[in-house]
């Protein structure tokens, strides 16, 4: 059920698990209740791509579409 959450109103990237970090973009994912960092990227698109790859790895599918 937690995988189907809507975006928080504070989410500025438009994609879950992707947020601003200073002048870059951070990607994260929560697996088995533990938050994992996926890295910090120069662009929002690269951070979203990292998040989608992690969704495939951990959940077997991309959970969110842009």
C-alpha cells in the first residue's frame, strides 16, 4: 500500500523519491522500511532515471510514470 502513495505537496520534482539538494537533485528509495540513497545528480532527469532503475531492481517494475 505504501508504494501507491500520492506525491507530497512539498515535492518539487514531480517524481517520488527525487528532491532538490543544494544546486543538484537527490534520488532515494525506501526498501523494507530502510531509506537508500541512490546518489546526487546534476539534473532532475538523471535523478529520476536513477530512481526508476532502482524501482525496477527492487520492485520489478517502474511504480510511477512521469
